[in-house]
C-alpha cells in the first residue's frame, strides 16, 4: 500500500507550488504500483479539477470511493467539482454524503453552501455557511462566501459584517476589500467604499 510519507509530501508540495502536471505524472506513475491508494486517486482528482478536466476528476474520486466507500474527502471534493461542472443537485448530494460520514466537516458545508448559492437558494446557502462557522469560527472562506450570499440577498449590513470578519482573519485578502467596497456602494456609504477599493487596488498591485 502507498503510505510513504516522503512521496506523499512531495506530491502535496508539487500541487501547492502549482506544478500540477508534474504532480499528476508522479501520482499516475505511483498508481501503477499502488492502485488501491485513495490518496493518489484524490491527488489525481484535485489536479484534474485544477485543469478543469471535470469528468476525469470525478472518475478519480469515484475510484477512491470504490476503495473506501466512507471517504468523506472524496465526496466533498467531488461535490466541489460537480458544482463547477454545473451539476448542482449532484454537488449538494455529494456534500451531504460527506457530512453524513463526517458531521463536523466545515469544508463540506462551505462547498454545499456554494452549490446552494449558485442554485439561487440563498437562505439555505447562508445556513450552510453558518454551520461551517460553528465548526470553525475562524474560517475566512465561510465568512467571504456568506458575505457574497448576504449581499445577493440584499441584507447589506450583514454582508458588510461578514466581509469585515474576513479582513480580521486575513487583512490582505484583496477580493474581500473589493467586495466590501461594492457592499458599501449599495449601502450608500461611498466614502467607506472608496477606502475599500483603494485598499483592494493596493493589495492587487502588491
């Protein structure tokens, strides 16, 4: 079985450094030796997803689930890919399966929220992000995505509060400063909007 920590770390490093083709080539090579490694199938799925090869990514996650049917990470990752592919009901179903296996799984609540948001079910999306934040109260992505959903819903003060929480966690999050600016514009707070846009531009320019 594939469990060499050095090889595992090398693949993770390649992926995190953006050397995706190299990570995929190495993972596929190792799969010839270790065809039952759920980690390798998961890494292949992540790389295919990054390449927007959604069907190949889904197949990789399905291979992992054949080996380990209660592999919550594979369900969660497959849910994210299905959302990107536009199959929102299947994405939500995958996230629910991940949460059935692993109830305290903040990432699965966030991915489910993203699919619900794209589906137009804003209330359910916001509720999903709130559940993620109950598990991890410092999750910047949950606050950021919830802010976007709240803004789309028209509850601007709540959206602004949510974006401000992201900035507390990650002051250099350029996109959230921009989104906060737009929320301030909608709320009629143009001076604050100007400062947010200025900060966003500073961060983007580096």
